[in-house]
C-alpha cells in the first residue's frame, strides 16, 4: 500500500516542476509545505483535467484535494471507517467503489517520495520504515483517482483522492508486496485524458530509477514532521 508520502519542496517549487498545469487553485496550500510526513486526511495539490465536474478546467490544473476517496454517491461517512487511501490496479475498472472515478476522473499526485514499512519478522510487531524516492532526487507523480463528495451536514463540496497501487518492482519487493503506481512524465497527458481504461500504465516503475533507505521509526507518528525524518539510519536486524 501507500499510506504516507513526503513533499520536501515548497509549494512554489513543486508547482514549477509541473509547470504544464495551471496553479491558481492551490494558493490556500502555500503555508502547508514542505510536509515531511504526509498522512491521509490532509489536503494535497493534485493535477486534474475534467470539464464535467469542473467546467472551467480546460487543461491540466492543480487543485486541492483531501487524501481518502469518498465517492459522490456515498450518503454519509460511517464512524470508524476511514475512506480508502489506495486502490489496487487489479480490477479497478470493475470495482464499484472506484470504477467511475477511474474511467473519467484520474489525477496526478506530485510528491518527492513516500514511505513503506518492512515487516522484519513477519509478525507485524517489528517494522523497519524506509523512504523511497527517485535516484535523481527530483519530484515525481503518482497515479490517482479523485471524486467530489457533498457533505450532507454542511452542504460543502469536498474533493478527495486516492493513490493507485500495483505489484512491486525488484527494489520494493525486498520490503513490501505492493507499491504506488509511478508514472513516467511522457505518460501524464494520457493518464489525464478521456481514455477510459489506460490499464497498461499501471505497472511497476523501473527499479534502477529509484532509491530507498532505512529511516528512524519516529516516522510512524505524523506529528513528527521535520526534515530529519528523511535522515538515513541503520536498519533493524
């Protein structure tokens, strides 16, 4: 799965790295980044292209969205059941929770890296966290889907998203059995297009273009949101 990400860039730097997308709609996020330990339920800048739900969007556009997908047809959120932060690529085109968003509301989720935990003994009780990024050190985009849900209590429209996962590449397989779908820049336009099922894009990203390193277990608490979260440490034996 992918349940924690980091954006070490300022919002301005992140937007400049994805300069093909308009930026007017995310000014309210300016003071929230860098974010070194990004958890679900927080708002992030994502890139969409939608002229049905967003009729004034004529090309790729940055918007603010909350991590944790709530489909528009959900009447109300059930207490104790957080919305999904991931969607498996296998069967996504037929999954009732995700299929409509996948067919027409795909998005890019720009980040600098993400975190994953290796279950050292296979018991779930002792896990070593790792940071994962590009070898280049630059930002990249995860494949996501998004929805707009109207809160029945406040009548507020809330844009939400989740990250799509796929089987791991060789590097990720050493620590986990899933990884987020990382898109090549040349595939951004197609992912955002009206094509209903670009399934072949949802595949493991080449391991030789990525890197990972063990980090301190304090990353487990989202309250620890400082740059030293990313400092390498000795892995647990």
